[in-house]
């Protein structure tokens, strides 16, 4: 069994794809690590934003855009199935569910 341990604020940022060179300024000193963790958790991951921004730019400029997954793709079907199953579970079971 794994011991429960929380991860550090900067580890959270790394998992959310914040670049290592991200400048936090005086956020830690001014607002504290709890506020910064909440800010990281509420953020749209920067890498996600970058990839989608590039796709939108390519569309607007008439360039090539990487092919989207078909709804028949096994990954899409599996994701849809997992999502439908999760909606029917009580929130307590979802939180305890092993990934």
C-alpha cells in the first residue's frame, strides 16, 4: 500500500506543464503556497493552451492542421465509456477509484 503524501507546489506546476522557467514573482511571499497551489490547480495547462493555440492559428492562416481523432477511434470510445461510467458513480467512489 502506498503512503499518502502531498506533492510540493512546484511539482504541481510541473505536472500542469508550467515551464521550469516560469517566473512566480513574489506570489509565494505575498499570497503563500496554498494560494499558488490553487492558482495552479485552476489554470488551463500551458502546454494544452500552446498546442491548441497553434492549431487555431494554423486554421486561421489556412495551414495544415493535424488530423483530429475519429469518434470511431478506440481511444475516443474508451474515453466516452469511462466518462459515462464516471457520471453514474457517486463522487465518493470516483475519488477513491484507483487509476
